C-alpha cells in the first residue's frame, strides 16, 4: 500500500497486470490529488487490502473489479467486500455481458455500475467521477441525518427534562402560544383548576384547560395581556366552590427578538394568606373579647389624628374602668370574671355606633374612640348611655352580678392634638371620676391638668421621702378624764419637703394609695408607732396606740404576717395596738377583714372611725 496518509482510497482489482496498471494510471492521473489508488490482482488479496485500510481508519468510497478472475470472481469479491465496507460504491468491469453476474452484484454487493471491456477512458472517468460525487453526497446526507438524529435526541432529552421540571415544581405551570392557546401544562395545574384526572389524549386535555380558563373571566383577561416584562399578579378566584388566593407570575417567550408565547406559574397561597390574616388578627385584637387591642387602638388613633388635622373632625376618647372588678376575680374566679367581661363588652357595643372603635386596654379597662361628634355633649351622651347600660344585673354561671364603671373623657382637639396628650388627659379624667365616688364620668378640664401636674410632682417626691427622712410621726393624745392622764395616742404621719413645704396628709396619702407606695409607707408607720409605744411602756407610761389602715393595706395578702412580725420585732404587747379603718372601707372590705386569721384576736382590734362600737375579730 502507498499514497498520502489520510486520503480516501479507490481500490482496483484485476488479474491482468497490464490492464490493472492502465486502470490505476488513469485513475491516479485524474483523481490522485484527492484520492489514493490501491491495486490488487486477486479477490482474496483485495479483501486483505480492504481490511487493512479499514483498520487504519481509511475511507474507501469506491471499488472497481474485473469479473473474470481465478480463485474468486468479481461478483463474489464484491459481495464479500460489501460485508466489510457496505457504504463503498462498486463498479464491475467485464469483457462480456454476464447478466447473472451483474444481477448477483446488484442484489448483494451494492453495485453502482458495470463497464464493458475494453472501456472508453472518458466514459470510465466520468463514471468514476459520478460515483465519487454520489458517495460524497450520500456521505454528507448520512452525516446530516446522523447530526439531525443527535439533535432530535437532545431535543427529546430537553423536552423530557423540561416536562420533568414542570412536574417537579411546586407551582402550577401553564404555557400559551402567541395566539393565547394552551400548548403545555403540568399536572398541578389540573388540580388547581379543579379538573379530575381522566383518560384523555393530550389535545383533549389542552382543549379542556382552555375552556376552564375562559370560564374564569378575571384570570383569562390577565392571561391575554402582553407580558413583555415579567408580570406579577394576585387573584382571588372561586375554584371548587371555595375562594382560592393565587400568586401569578408571567414571563414572555422570546425567540430572535420576537414574542412567541407566555409561560405562567400559579401558586396557591390560600393557606399562607389565612395564616397571615390570623396572625394579623391576633396581633390587633384581644384574645378574650375579640375587641381591638392597644396596637390597633394606637394605629387607629394615629389615623384619626392625621385625618382630623385635615378635615377638622371632632372626636372623643373614653377610658372606661369597671369599679371593683378585682373582687369578682378574687372571690368567684377568673372564669366568671372573663364571662362578665364578655357581657360588658356586648353592652358597650350596643351603646356605640358603627364608626366608633372599642378596644380592651387591659384587665377591666376599655378605651373608646367616638368619631364624627358635633359637640362635646355628644360624647357625654354616649358615656351616660354606657353607665345606664351597665345598671341591669349580669347573669354569669349562675351568679347575679352588678357592675358599675368610672369613665374619663378627653376631646380632640380641645383637650389635646397628640395621642400622648389625649390619652394622658382621658386617664386624668378617669382618675377624677374614681375620686368622686366612681359610677360616673368626668370630662377632662384644665383644672384636672393642673392637678395631674401636681400629682406627678408629688409622686416623684414621695418615692424618695422615706430615704430622705422627710416623713415624721406625730401622736394625738386622748385623756382619761377620771385619772386626768394620757391613756391612748393616735399615730399621725406628716410630710415636710424643702421644695413644697408641708404637704397635706389627705393629699399625699391619696397619692400613695394611687401609686402603690401606701403599702411600704403603712409598714413604716406601723413599725415606728409600735417602736415608740414600746419605748413609752418601758418608761412606765401605760398607753395604747392606734394606726390607720388604708384600703390597699387591708387588701394586702401579707397584712397579718406584717403586723405579727412588727409586734415581734418591737416587743409591743398586742393589746397595746389598735388598727383603725374608715367606716366606708370597713363596709367595702368587711368580708376581707373578717376572714383574717389573727393570732392575737383577743387583743388586736379593728376599729372604724366615727363609730361608737369597736369592730373586734371574734
């Protein structure tokens, strides 16, 4: 074998050496620049040549063979060569027309042509040229077909991956062509549209989905809108007789700069929306009564203030506090207390209007925003209506209960133009309503404002009064007319401050009761009085002492333990101590005071002022 490495090779076979040489010379002269030409004198030799060339990766486009040869005829050789190199074209050279041999080669050896000997060189070369061109064209076609097959395989793989991706996504997917017709979808879309699975072919599925989409006008209108840019929509649609919240995302399909269709994804966010709504509701409403809570109240008040400045709207804020509600919880339990609160809320709602807001401020306190008032008297009328509505008894778990309320009212814009001022002034008015005996309402006034400032100053000073030793005890004596000597003293607390001078006991004791300092103040008074009385007794002065108890002290759960401890610390005999309460406090707290388990019940007495009888624990 010879020739350029890598060139396609034409094989010539003939047992006549001169003819073979002539054939090879003619072919090399015409096609040598593009093809190698290999010669073989016998069929078996040529088959070995074919095998060797194929092993080297050489392409064999054409084989020319004589018919009449020893050992193996031309048609037999070509048939054997067909098995080795089926794509090669074959030309049979024969000195006489042998139909049987030609037919055999045509049928079994992919015979391209046969040429009679002696051949015309021009005819031979044209035939070979046509054969080579045919081989090249067929090879190119086969290469193109192979490439197309690869492309089809890749496309099928891509389509399979695409469909698997569509099915794997958590969203429902819809693909539309440029005309708005459904051309693809995933199974989740069927569930979203409420379509039951059935034995339909693809075209029937597409038609059914198209019809279902067109039956939803809002959704169908959205799908028909061009989506050059990514689109985002939220829709609420009736699907399967329930409202379904959908997040819709659309993206155009663009090929060569032109829109060829749209891809839409739909996500059912109904559960998420319901959870968000529940969280929002819980964040803005009271769990027991369902009323607005402080968060919603503050937001609504801010909205009212913003709108009020523009529209000059007149509105009021009411603070409603249930009188002595703590006794209900303490005596009957929180279940009864909660039931009572819910019934009170119902009556508050009956008294309010649709434009009013009622909020639970905390515990037994409620706040109202009364909108669209023409004058302050309109707010007062609603406050009176609330007080009147609470008068009938309440029936809660077999208990008949009576409840009253204290109400404080502040008006916008007269009593304040900020939330802080309005709430502060409404609270001041509420405190005044309580101070005036409860079961009533008070509107804020400038006098109350001055009083609030005064109370703030007193509260601030009172917090450090004991540490600064500004509080002192004085003792009012009582004489025994028969013996003309002092037998009893009443402990009285007085307060002098460098900044304010002498502060009235009525004023600062009331503030201490309000801010809770009365418990520590009362303990200090009791300890000082017992210590001083014991000093007198040790000095030979026989005297007893009385100490006033406030309502909050009387309700304190550790009152008994506190008295016992102070008596033990000071060494004062129990019979030398008398605890005094006012008549009103005695009546309000009779059950509480009589339930005390006094260890010194035969000596320590509880005596109301302004009465002749001494109320002593039996």
